[in-house]
C-alpha cells in the first residue's frame, strides 16, 4: 500500500534561523557517512623525536623480524638504552638456541606430586632444581647482530650519546619507514630504514660527508647470545668468542655472506650494497662497512634460518614496505576521535594507532610472540599461551583475521605435544602448555597449573568463524576445537555432595596469588569453561553432529560462580576477595566473565556491584598489569557503565598504564609489554564495534555524553 508523505517546505524556503540547524545536521550526517581519512588519522600520530629518549626507540619489522633503532637510526647507543630504558636489538622469532643437556633433563625431572580428587599426579612445578632451571632456560631466543655507527680511522672509537646533536627522527607509520637525521661533529648524518614484508631484510639508506672522509662507519657485530643470568631484558653476551663461529660464505665488492653457528643454532646473513663497499673484519665476529667512495651507503642486511640469505635491493625493500603498510592501514577497521571534546581523546587515538603498528611488526606470526615481542627478551623468549588471546583476538575484531589465523596455526601444529601432555595427566584430548618455545614443551614453575589458556584456541577459532562462517573454516579448525574441548571436559570433576562439576584443584588461576594445591572453582575460569564447551557444541551442530552428551552434562552442571555478600569473589576455595586487602592485587580476573566473555553463569546486578567494588577498593599499586585496565573497561562497557569504561581505560593514577612516545606500554621492569597494547585494541574494538546484545547505537561502549565523537568502520562484534 503506498504511503503518503507529509508536505514539508524546501529547506531554502525556510527562515535562516531554521535553515542553519538543518544545514549543520546535514553536514554532520554527510561527515558521518564519509569514509574515515585513514592516512590522516595515522599520520597525525607518527612518532617524532627531537631528543634522545631511551624509553622510546623506534622499530621497523614484519611480525617475525624487527630492527629497533636509537635516535641515530642504528643501534649506536645500545648499552645506554639497555641500562636506562628499552634495549635496541635485532630479533627474529625463528632464531633460537639451546644449551647442551649432558644430564639428559626431561620434564618429569621437575615434577612435584599433587593429590586431589582421590589421585596423585605429578606436575613439573619445581623450577629451582637444576633440571627445572635448565628446562625453563631452554630453548631461548638467539639475538641477531647489532648494527651501529662507530668513529673510524685514527680516532676510532664507539660513539657516545653526547656525540649526537640536532636530533630529528620520525617514523612514517603509513609507509613503515624510519627517518633519522642528526649531526656528528657539526656534519649531517641521515638514515632511512624499512623492513621487507616478505623476507627478513633490513634496508638502510645512509648519507653523510663523514662517510666520504672515512670518519664514520657502520659496525655489524654478532653476539654469542644473551646473558641468561638476567631474566628480563638481558644484555647481549659478547664474552667467550670461541663458543660460536662466524664464517664468511662469500664476498665480493658489493656483498658479504656469512653464517653464524652456536652449537646447533644457525642463521645466515647477507650484507649487500647498491654500490661497491669496503668491508673490514677487525675480529672474528665483527665487520666494519663503509662505501668504497662517496657519502652514500645503501645497504640491505638479510637473514635466513636455513640456507644462504638472499641479497636484496634497498629500493625494492622501501617500495615493498610502503605498499604493505598502505594495505595494512586500509584493511579492516579504523577509528577517528577527531571532534571529541574530552581532553583524553587525542591520547587514546594515539595509543590505538601506535598499538596497531606495534601489533603489525611484533605480533601475528606463526609462532606466538613473547610478551616483549621482537624488541627485547623476557622469560627467555618463550611465549605464554594465556596471553595469546590478548595478542591476537584484536586482529579478528579489527577485521584482520589472517593475523589471528597465523598464530592459531601454532596450536594446530602443536596438537601432538598437547595430546601427550593430556595423556600424561590422565586427560582426554589436548591440554595446552603455558610457557613454551617453538617446540611446544612445557616450562617448569607454576606454569603447568595455569588453566585459563585452555579455552583460548576455541574462542579464537570462533572469532575466525564469525569472520568467515563457512564449512571450510569449520573443517580447518575442527580438530583443534574438539580436542581442546575434550581436555577441558575431562579436567572437570564430579562433586557428589554438591551434585556439580568442579574445576581444580590443583590449578593456578588467572589471579596468580592463591595456593595452587587447593584452588577450586575460580569465577572467570568457570565461566570460560562453560563458554568454551558451548562453542564446541555449536561447532558440532554446524558440522551436522549431535551435541556431545558428556560435554553437555558437564557444562550444564558446572559449579555456580562463587560470590559473597552480593559480589563475585575470585575463587570459591578462598572467598576472601572483599575481606582481605592482600587478596585485592594482581588481576581482578573475575571481571573477565562479563567483559572478554559474554557472561555464562553471570548475574549482571552482582557483576555491577563487583565492578564498582573493584574500581573503589582494588589495590592498584602492589601488582597490576597493563592488560588489566582494558579488561576492566570491557566489563564496564557490557554493563553500560560507559563513563567508567573510559575512565579505567585511561586511568592515570595507577601503575603500568602509561604509553611511551613509541607506543609501548612499560610494566614493572618490562619496558615493553605487548599484552597491554593488544588488550587496548580489543577493548576499543568492543567499545566501538559492539558485542552481541549491545545497545543499538554507534560506538555503544563509549559515553553518549556529547564529549566523544567516535567515527568507526569495519569492526566485528565481540561474542
């Protein structure tokens, strides 16, 4: 049936006082509908340094290889940066070393018995024994060479921070290109650098009159490895040159190809110049590079784990880098806070842009990243599987699921190891390791008792299915989802007195302060178990299979989420969260049940009281991490507490929520802590793009108070 429109006068016939609001409204509507100028948003947050800042070295990379530079554009002041700020290193995620194991240590040598539910089971938690320490330290990441400027000739010496003046360094995020200009002895020096997206190649374009007169040179030094006596941010180890070999594989006037070997660890390096080079070798593991003539030095430094590293041309690397980063920024989602009157909006936008860049150069590899990415070494370079969600879920939410898929491929490759762990512990399916290297072996400590990493592969696979809801996706991750769910189901124990299934003991919950031997029924983990098993059941139905009756019995008879006095507590076995201030530090992980997760078993009124109690009474000083702030913001957003969501996301009066000029989130002795960046991106994606059941308005997680103008496009909803 046709409708009848009411007559309205044309806008140009209205009085001016009535026309202006209509014109403004029309302009706002057109602005809202226009695509975001992504290049403008990104460019206004290009890091720009005009002084030496040891906390903000800048990096170029491709997700598996990265080069971090000081203000000279190279790693000239590496010792100073390491001592006072953030190390400047060259790293590849594939570069590992393992010390000799003459005693034949195996994981069972670090076992400690735990008795629960009528059986005794050994878990490798003894990290302080010789076996435990060797197993924790090995394998460990192996650094690649340090590339630095040095003074050459008669006055040869390393440069010192005071030598660099007139500093002007800018990172062009849109092209992935770092430009560094400075002066040495009154003469200009410029360095432009980028990394190839499809090979582990660094391009350097260096200009200075000091190259022509032989005063300045580039020094490439290959270290033994790290000094593992230092757990986090270890210095490079230059001692005992006889314990490693650097062999020249070939050399001509434009190229140098070498092989570095330490025990069974190996990498190849090729240095290639666009013009003839002078290459000297003052000692076994050091090369000095200068142009054969002129003041221009165009170099590529390429690395490979196997074979010989292929030489590349600098122009090709710069062009490929620019194309890659343009495509990266133009893909997926974007957000623009321009026009917001909340004074915190520009800083939030800066953190979001820089975190996306850091994610692109540090995360999303086929081997999950350590928490310090490719900048420095932490926990011997091993990754923590409970951090995989924070490191990679945001990629799928920002419309870049291929990065999430790359990391999930490690879980697929490592299924045999996870199955072996499950079988050893009397479980079905695949039980995931917590702290591990590329080989998938557990590391001793509290790690083997961590449980909140278990549902991650299921949840991440679900995000990928939502990005591509096809049979192909279901088949690709079918085994991973089903094997993980089988282990999760078999980790539950029947409590006949309570007529329920319980989780633990033993276990180490996400709030890592409780006795592992007695911990049972933590709020977050219980809700995650219910969600993980429900997703697995939905996958069975999508595949044309019936729900697994055993999984369903366990899922529907899980213990209730523990609470006391109208608020959720961290764990049923020690329900003292709100009675004991000592239990109010570390992660308030129980909030994740209705934030990261959609709230299986959650009563929203109880969760709202719990959120308010955390914001008012939590111990923010003793121990809290960078990912806690975005995590809490996600819970606040789901509860409709949007003002509180923004407040905690940008909370400035607590530790570990600052971001350097380079975009890094330092945390208590860790100058680089990428879970903070990843969690920030996940929270902003949720707040801007919404979640299942979110209010039907734009940016439902941001305050609708007139102070926030949020233009967002391309986000995918969080389940």
